[in-house]
């Protein structure tokens, strides 16, 4: 009987012992739940991390953003959140290399551009540590931005953009608007419908799916398709380096497994959103610019590539042309039939 009592007592102690502590990671988001990047890059990625960790990591996504969209990097560095999605334009003053993904012609599809940016980042950019204080888990780009008219203009040549009021967002797109003689209008995405309805814009540097999300696709009168896009918007997913170092090796490995192929999945999701509006776009008068001449836009847009090469050299890239060639070789591989 004494032996049985001892076994029972031991069993009671084991039952009362606390389970292994679960690590919580706060993954901030400023995106709406219907957004493709939120669904794949935040919600699903968080779920995969929890599954890969065997439950030792709990990822919490706050109901509301803990900082403005352009302060996500500082938010993570300050320890307010552990993980975040960064728009490269919000850190362009010190992160220059990843802008290669935003250059003209570099996003024939979001999938191809996302994979090319990730492989280029790993091979050339990661060793230069432009993202101080954080660990980069993924990169991706949106589909190439095109020229959508919301007025009487139907651009077929570079000169057709002279004097146009143009909605543009990322740094390369704003530069393109200026270089083409237009007037860039920096307006919040949520205010786009109001400005279009009031006739305050002539052209949008945007994708069709984004125009649909903004509620303005029905106002588009003409589409000018630039091969590979005028440019695009690129993102990175980061985790605090301090928080990363606090994780066990097994937990770090679990996050990396969850992040495997994430750039491709994000690109595919954003391409799928473009496919959903393809029928509507097919009914809009469209001009497809010749890949060689690009309606005279080529020499103007190429200024951005030259500017990136100069910035890349300053950042420590010995041969920017080699990096560009590598990036484009991945694009070619990914878009091959």
C-alpha cells in the first residue's frame, strides 16, 4: 500500500507541474483581412509557425495596428511588436538595395518578381546587413504597375503623360511620374475613390486588382500596358533580431521552415487577384507598348536603373550590373513557358 501511495503522490506532482512555457510572438499588421498579403504573409504564415513549432510558439496578431504603416520598422526595433511587414518605401532612406524589385520592367508577374528579389537578397544583399536590428524572413513584390486612365487621356507615347496628374506611391513610381513630365499626387489609398470621382486625377500608376480594391476600376477608360510594369511596390517580413536570438534553435528552425517558399506563395496570391479582374480589364480599351521601344518610355525609365546602380555601389555592391543580370535571369527562368 505504501508503494501505491508513493506512485500516486508522484503522479499528482507530475499532473500539477506546469506545462513547458509557450513563447508568444506579436506579429503586427496594418492590412485589412481581405488583402492577399495579409491572408498569406501574415495569417497563414502565423499558423504555419505555430504548427512547425509543435505549439511551442504562439503568434498573436493584434486586432489593430500598433503603429502607422510607415513606422513598422521602428515599432519592431522599439520592442512594441516582434514581427512586421515592411513596405520598402518606408525605409528607403537607409535600405536601398531591395529597391531592385521595384525598378521598371522587374515585375512581369508578382511571383517571378518575388522569387527574383528573394534569391537576389539572399545572394547579394543579406551579407551587407542593411536591415539593422532585425532578421529578414521573406521578401515579395506586387504585380507590375501599369498606366490606368481615369479621364480623357489614352497614353501611347511618353509625351502623352506631360502635365498629367498621376497617382503614384512607391519611390520609383513617383520618380517615373516626375521624369515623364507628370505631376505625382501622393494620396492615401483609401482616398483614391474620392479623388477619382471628383476628377482630380488623370492617370493612376496601379494594377487592375488594386484599382478594383480601391473601387475605381469601373472609372478606368484606358489601360496602357508597360512590359514588366512601370515599377511596383516591394515588401519584407521581419522579426526583431533580439527576439530572434531569444528563441531556441528548434524554434528558429521552425520559423524558417514556415517561411520556406513564402515569397513564391505571396507572389502567386497577388497574381491570382489580377486574374480575378481579367475579364473586366479585357473590356477596357488597351494599348500594349512594344517591349523594345516602350513608346519612348525606355530611356526615361532607365534613369531609375542608373540611379539604383549608383546607390548599390555606395552600399557596397562591387558590380551592380552582375546583380541586375542575376535578378533578370531569375525573372527569365520564372516566366519561361
